[in-house]
C-alpha cells in the first residue's frame, strides 16, 4: 500500500527539463530588476505625486518579494508548468472531450452552454437599462457608449472567470477515479477544465465583437488586445484553480464559499456600474485591488476606448505581480497536498 501511495505522489516528478537553478534564478532576478527600474522611472505628471510615490515603493517591494519566493521554491514552482508543457497534447485532447461530455445526451448539445450567458446579458440589459435607466447615471459619470455594449464587455470576461473557477475547483472531485490511478499525471486536471471553459469564452468574444459592430465600433488593431487580456484571465484563474481544487478535497465547504464569493465579486467588479461613479480616489484604489477590474476595463479598452494596455502602467504591473504570486502559491499548495489526494478521495 505504501508503494502505491508513494507512486501516486511522485509519478509527476518527471525528469527536469527546465534551466538549472542558478541560471533560472539569475534570469528571473534580471527581469525583476528591469521591471523595478521601469516602475521607478515611470512618471505621470497628471497623477498625485504622493500616490505615485506609494505605488512605486509598493511595486518594488512586491517585485523583490516575488523574486525571493521564486529563488527559495524554484524547483517546486517550475515542476507543474514543466509537467503541463510536456502533457500539452493530452491536455488539449482531454479538454475537448470534457467540453463535449458536459452536454452529451441533450438535444441542443453545446447550445446550452451559450444560452444561459446570453439570457443573463439580455435580462441585465432590460432591468438596468430599460427599467431602472442606469444608462443616465453612467452617462453622468462620463460613459458615452451604449449600455448594452458596456454591459456585454464586462460580462464576457466575468462569465469566463466564473465558469473556469467553478469547474477548475471541482476538477479533482469530478475525476477522482483518475486521481487514484498510480500512473496518471493529476496536475493536468485543473487546466483541462480551464481550457474547456475557454471554448465557450471564444464564442462570447465573437458575440461581443458583433454587438460592438452593431453600434459602430468595428474591430481595429486595438481589438487584438482581447488575446492579451484573455491570456491574463487564463493564467489568473488557472493559478487560483490549482489552489482551490487542492483545498476543496479536504474542505468540501469551500465549494459553497466560492459560490458566495463569486456573487459578491460580480458586484465588487465594475460590470453593471462604472468605477468613475466612486467619489474618492481611495475608494477607486480599493476596488482596483480586485484584479478582475483590470481585466474588465481591459476588454472595454480593446473594444471601444482604443487604449493600449501599457497605458494603464500601474494597473498592468499590479495585475502581473498579483497573478504570478497566485500562480506560484496555487502550484505550491497543489504540489504539497497531492500526495494525500488519493487517500481522501
């Protein structure tokens, strides 16, 4: 029995194919130093100088912290990304099968995956635009685009995050029969769920582009940023999923907690409302700590604001620091607990 348990825990300790530790740490520290220099030398003459200085100091501290953590846990952090790269073909195949299996047996098939989000967008539009006339309040805060376009651009990334996180959290519980296999690489299970959710997201990005075109906002070179922001969201939800799917095996209540957190998170993210409606800079900064604010605003920038992501310099820096931290933390927790999954499941 002890042999099987050890095999389940170590079957993913594949042969190292990443850079030697000294070279990898040196490259990462070099990139961190370059980023810190960019942060320090960035200057926005229109911003409050005290706030600007606080952002620079906080950014440098966080960059140094991530570099230290990376140096300490180098081998552990790179284990799962290496396994994912080596299993990329299997991940793609299983993700397609997972997506098809989810709607197998129903008459409309994958159409059900598209129906619920579309109905949700229409209902929010009717309630908040036609009944409560939220459009006038948003116009007073500086919003000049049609409310349905503003709403759709916010809901499309939110649907992706919500679906991917919910499915990714349950990956080990749903595929518990694979977790118990001695020779199966269980580290690919969360990313299978996230990739499967990406298929639906691609469809809704197409719907978003059609809605934008219907109101005269046609695709341009700025629209290519949707690829960038989708990749940002993919990495963010993947890192969180590795942490939640590992914890939910031992704390089943986490599934309900995540459901409640997603309900709160939707209202804490400026999807139905405009962040410019907040009256103080401190309130705006507090809400911008939510990394999904960066994503939602990014989708809107790509569709109709015609802004590049590097124009939101501090927001981009904060998002990537947060996302890398979450991915490292998630993979470390997953790797630490993986030897006990089969025993609990």
